[in-house]
């Protein structure tokens, strides 16, 4: 009986997720001198990996770096918001939650293009910053690493806020009062009580933000320049423009592997038990 | 002194509201641009108020066809993903069986894989199997990445259900099928509806996976992407604003709906 229930979705995931992943791995071992028209020879050649890494390690490191900074920014911005909704909003709680999710429905491409307008050289924001001398007379925000990281932060912030909210919502505020009775100041109370209780949300949120951000290329394409290109841009153009399937497949696997190593390392450090909150 | 105390109590709320404003700012810009006539095609300055774009949303060639196609793909993918995902959620919640852990990992993996990897690996598969890219391959891809989110959402709802309700139903002489139809299904329904809404929004909004598997078929996000290279037609902002308003309306309707007992 349970097998009948899980079989349809399970088969779908195996045929269209697991098999493609295996196919992608096989593609990464193809002879790179072939082409889509003539077909590729399966040579089991591991050379695609060092070749792809040698050519594109700056984009790979940049992707992981941008994603890490964006994840930290999401945590810094998302924590006060999730805390405020869970513990301070009272009867406005549901309305604020809706306000966090609602921007999702305006397509994320359109919202990213809106950031292009907001950050543009002739926009109000750049004008203000130049006026306040926080930006040079010809300083710009668009087409800088700042714009790309800001775009990533913006697009993945709800993925941080929702799990943080889920773990803070169950938080009993009397625990903080108890900490106060035991002579803990606000900082000690936050560090010793709030933070450990929010840990599952922090772990889930950082993973849900970091993983898609590291693979994203829309923000780098719309808000950046070729000098801010991420690994996703390279994979995308290798598959769809240069039609160089073997090295594109190798890069996809390198990205997966880098994410896997970082995730496992991170979970071992913080304790995998924290992940129970997600599943 | 009072002010200091008030500030200490409320600064988190203030900071939270600032972050919320940051989340909503682009939506406000999109709404503003949807009623703006710019001074030239490539500039996005606020120049003149107009309702022309709202009156003629299909004035931009090809856009409405792309929106209709995205809605069709969204409905079809949502239907398939919701049915498959709900079945699996029931299987994972109500039963213990060999392979349950492996199934959970299989569900979790697509959510932990960057879209560019999922999209490109499907393309590698379709390419190797010589499947022509188009409407069908987009739906296949969308069902694939939506199904996990449906499983997780419905499962969370089912996990919160009190098993004693089923025992009570049995005590009242309900057979297993009746208990499912009259007790389990109504209680699980909000979770299933939430999962379907989530699946639709994921499908309607997806660009990266779609772009790999669409061939020459154009969905709305792909239309926006193409248009972004040559200057976005203002009607795009009308669609963005309309989607936002429809979502708010749906939420308002579900919140205002009178609750009645369903036993």
C-alpha cells in the first residue's frame, strides 16, 4: 500500500531528476572534441574537470563568495524581521507574513529589473548618495559587485525569513524573563537563550539561501557586468550558446560538489540535528 | 525615560518594518512603472501618469500569448505535482516501510540542487534521448521541481493531525474509506491547497530550468528576459502588478472565509 502511494512521485523524481544527474555525469566524461551535430564519444576522460576548473575557477570562487556574503546579509536583515513578526507583531502577525510572501508573486525577473531601475545611474538613490559624498561624482551602484550581492540578498531573503519565523514562533518569551531573573543582561539573554532556540531556523535558512544563490546567474546578468559573472553564467552560456556540453556538465558537477562539501562541513560544525526543522 | 523604555521594547519591530519596506520597494516601483509613460523607450524615469498600459495590456506583441502559455503550464504542472506529491505525503506519513529514509532524501535533493544544475541535467537527458524540447518538456521539468515542495507542505499538515480523530471516526462506525473522505481529507485540504498555490507560483515564475528545456517555446519569464535586452515594455509591469494584486486577493479571501465545522 505505501509503495503504491509513493511510486508515482518517486518514479517521476527518479526518471527526471536522478537519471538526468547520471546522464550529466556521463556527459562530463565525454570527449570534448565532439560536437552536438557529430555526437560525442564516451571516453571516460576526466580531463574535462581540470580543464573547466583551470578556465573558470575565478567565477566559481566568486559565486561562492557572493553567495556567502548575501547569506550573511540575509541573516542580518531577516532575523529582526522574523523576530518582529513572531514575537512583537501581535494581531498583525498574519498580515506581515503575507507581506513577506506577497512579493514572490510579482515575477522575480520583474523585481530584479525593478532593482535595475532603483540602482540606475540617473536614479534617486545614486543621486542622494553622490550628494552626500558617499559615492564619488561618477560613482555608480549598477554594474558593481555590490549590485549583484544586493540583488541576491533581496531575491533570497524570504527563504531566510520563513524558516527563522517558524523556529521563533514556538519561542516562549518567559524563557527570556527567566534569564533576566537570573541576572542575564539583554546581550547574554539573546546569546544564551534566543540564539540557541533559533538555531534550527538559522541552519535551514542559511542553506535555503546559500544553495540557490551560489547557482544563480540572473542577478549577475541583469545587475552586473562580465567582470561579476558567476559560475551559473558560465554553465548557462556553455550549454546554450557555446554548446560545449562536456565542460558545461563538468562545471555543473564541480558546483554541486562544492556546495555539497560546504553543506556537509557546515552541518557537521553546527550539528545535523538542527536540520530536523526542515524535513 | 519613558521614550528610552519604549525604544528598547520596539526597536526590533522598527527594524523589522524597515526590512519589510525593502522587500516591498521593488513591487512599488513595478506598480509605479505600470502607470507611467516614460519619456523614451529606454528610460524608466517617472514622466507622465497614464492608464494606457492597464487598458491595453496585450499591446506588447507576443506578451499575452506568453502569459497564457505560462498559465497553461502552471495549471497542468500544479495538477500533476499536487496529485503525485499528496499521494507521496500520505505514503510517508501514515506508513513505516523499507526505503522510507531513502525516499525522504529523494524528495529533499531537488530542493537542495541549484536550478542551473537541474535544468542543464534535464537538457542533457532530453538531448541524449532525442526528445524534442517544448511545452511537454517544460511541464515535465516543472512537475519535477514542484513535487518536492508539495510533499513537504502536505506532510507538515498531516504530521499535525491528531490520530485520535481517526479512532473516534472508527468508534462511530466509519469504514476506512469513509474516515478518509469525511475526516482525513477535509483536515488535510488546507495543506493541499497551500501546496497547489506554492506549486503554481513556482511554475509560473520559473525562468532558469525553463530556459534550458523550452526550445523555441516562450513562457512569460522567458519573454521578460528577452525583452530586458532591448528595453522592457511597460505592459510587463502591468502583469507583475496584477499578479501581486491577485495573490493578495486570494489570501484575503481565504482569511475572510467563514469557518464552519466540517464533520
